[in-house]
C-alpha cells in the first residue's frame, strides 16, 4: 500500500512539474502581462459581484416596503371587517372570517 501511494505522489509531483515547465515555455504573454490580465479580470468580477449585491439589496428594500404597505392594508381590512363585531351573530362572524380568508388568499 505504501509503494502504491508513493508512486501516485511521484506521478502527481512529476505531472505538476512538467505542467509548470510547459506552461512557462508556451505562455502567450509575459508574467507581467499575465498578472495584469488576472488583476483586470479579478476587478471586473469584483465589480460584477458588487453590482449584483447592490441590486439584490435594492430588491429586498423594495419588497420590504411593499410587504409593509400590504400589512398596513391588511390591518385596515381586518379592522373594518371586525368593527363592532361584539354585536354580530355567529353566522355573521363566520362570514367575516371567510371574507378575511379570501383577502389573505388574494394577497
């Protein structure tokens, strides 16, 4: 088992070394140019991530405001449905509850 692991490590190390040498020999740009390209791409990726995060934050704030407005409207509907409910009969209360359920389903 040790020989097998040793052979795998030697093969992997050899492959990495050969790949590095070939990469340097056949690199299309100098190290300076490659680092510049990597930095440019990294900055572009960073800007894209920041932009998407900003859009997501704005969407959350917008949805939060919409939800808050919906809750205020729902509270108003509940108050109006159950205003003076102490004088209602059982059947009238059940009807008010059904109306409220319909409002909740449509929200």
